[in-house]
């Protein structure tokens, strides 16, 4: 007989927004399942989770002491996403599958209601470029990354260290955001440039 619950868990792991639409009969197994995942994570890592957060069992969250990860109410982290603190994630934030976030030393801050599409990546650190040293021996710097409220990163979008994206801004699919983005501005390309306004 097919294991519908196992398939349903896999579906939720890659499409977590469905968790918030579950009927009462499905929440009977889904709520304890989530509670177990989140308790185990919080026992091992320096993670703070708000109310009604969803963490896929295949998500990878690493938050050693001094590199805390905070996730606000009603936010979700899908399967195969990787988050390495320090990171502060607001409320109702969507972190879809295969998103990669590394807070470096200065951290990543993501405002409420942001949407990070699949394979988006934010790296809040950089290596030096001294030609007399191997890359692996270069000093690492970190200025941090900040996304305001209601920011949308398209699939495969990258955001580099030091970038601030203003409230309501959008970066298109496959863009590489290397400079600050004004509020309500749409950017695209590599490097990303303004192409419109909301």
C-alpha cells in the first residue's frame, strides 16, 4: 500500500507553503513532525524559531555559538536550503529549496515578507585578491547583507557582501546583485542594473 504520509512530507519539504493550508486531519501528524524536527535542531544549534515556522527535514541550518540564526513567525525553510549564521530572518519569509545563505562575520538580515526563490544565494563575506597569495590564504572580510521588507530574489539570484536592498525591491532570475538597490526598484543582469520600478 502506498505511504501517502511519507509522500506528503516530501511534498511539504519542497513546497512548504502547503503546510499552512493543511486540513486538521493532516495537522494531526504534521504538527508533531515539525515539533520534533525543530526541537532536535534547537538542541544542537544556536537557533531561535518563532511561531508557526516550518523547517524541512532536509534543510541544513548551522548556528554555532556567536553565529545565531533567528527565524521569525510564519517563515519557512525548504529542503536542501543551507543557512550558516549569523542570520536574522523576519516574519513570513519564504526560503525555498536550495537557497544558500552564509552570514560571514557581519551577518545577513532579511526583513519581513521577503521571498527567496529556489537556488538564490547570499554570501556575506569575501576573500582578498592579493596576487602574491593563494586565494585560500587570503584574508576574509565581511560587511554583511541586508534585505529590507518585501524583497523578492528570483531563482538563481546572487547577492554579494555589503549589499543593501531597499524595501519592496526585486532582483530578477539569474541576477548578481553587487551594489545597493533603492526601495521599490527592479534590477536584473550580471552585474544587476535597474530596469524598472514597482
